[in-house]
């Protein structure tokens, strides 16, 4: 039987692999190629949606929300919105992504948090990370949202495990996803695949990398502080035990 510690070692390895793969794909795969990969499928769905009349956008929004919960990459969904609806896809994608992120957060908090905390209850480091993010609130969530290293949909589940208030999570999510989502939608809407789009993609990638380094540094400081506080609390409680 796999022990809790062994489980989290494998989980950490898988998590790291997913993060690195996502970052490499984002930096190395040209936006034009990503758009072309989705174009045929999206146009087929678009024809079906348009045939649905006034229910089309609602059906697209519902599908987008379900896809977020099922961990479909956020950039792919934003590109699909741009191909299907043009610039009108920006508010549609933002609303759908926010609803999906909120639903995923609530699912994680309601059904996963207690189980995961039981498995990690003896890990001082994981507890410190969770507390650091919880105490960071809006600032922590918004900064992590700007970072491309942790996939958007996976973030939703991870934030649900913390004690971040839902309102702060919701506000930070809207702020954090707006730039990247709008950019993907608008570039897909214009089907931009030339040097300009590649420069923009590189700029966004470097910005995301810089934010990721900043997030790592700030989170590292907060975790060290939390570990120190927890250690002092254990020392003070020891004589009374």
C-alpha cells in the first residue's frame, strides 16, 4: 500500500512535469500554429452553435465552463472563443473562465480539501505553503494567476485547498486572467500569425517568466516566515506537553 509520503512524492513529480511541459509549450509553440491546430474543430462547432440560434452563445459558455472544470488548457479555450466569436469572444471567455474557475474552486474546497489535508497533515513544508498562500489572499492569488508555470485550471483546484476567502479568490481571478485571455482571444480573432504575433507571444512569455520568478521569491519568503512561526509555536508548546 502506498504511504502518504510516497503518494505526495509521486504527485510532486507529476505536478512538476506538467508545469514544465506547459511552460515549454507556451514558449516554444507559435501562436499561429496553436490557432491552426484548433481552427477546423472550432469552425465545425461554430456552425453547429450558429444553427442553434439565440442559444448558441449560452451553449458555448456552458461548454467552456465544463471544459475548465475538466482541466482543458485555458489558452486553447480562449483561442476557440476568438475563432468562434471574434472580439465578442473576450467578455464571453472572461465570464466563462471566471464561472468555471469559481465552480472548480468550490468543488475542491467542498470535496477535496479535507482529504488532502489529512494526507499532508504531517508535512510542515506543505502546511507552511498553504498558510502562506492563504494569508497572501488577493495578492497571492493574482500574482500566481499571472504566472504561466502553474496551469490555470490546476490553480483552481489548488486554491480550493487553501483558506483564501472566496471573494478575494474571485476578484484576483478576474484581474489575473484578463490580460492573457483577452490577448489569446483577440489574436485568434484576427488569425494573426506573423512576426508581430510572435513578438507579442515572446513578450508575454518573458513577462510570465519574470512574474513566476517573483512569485517564487515572495512565496519562498512567506513560507520561511511561516515555518519559523510554526517552529516557535511548537517550542513554546513543548514544556506544557
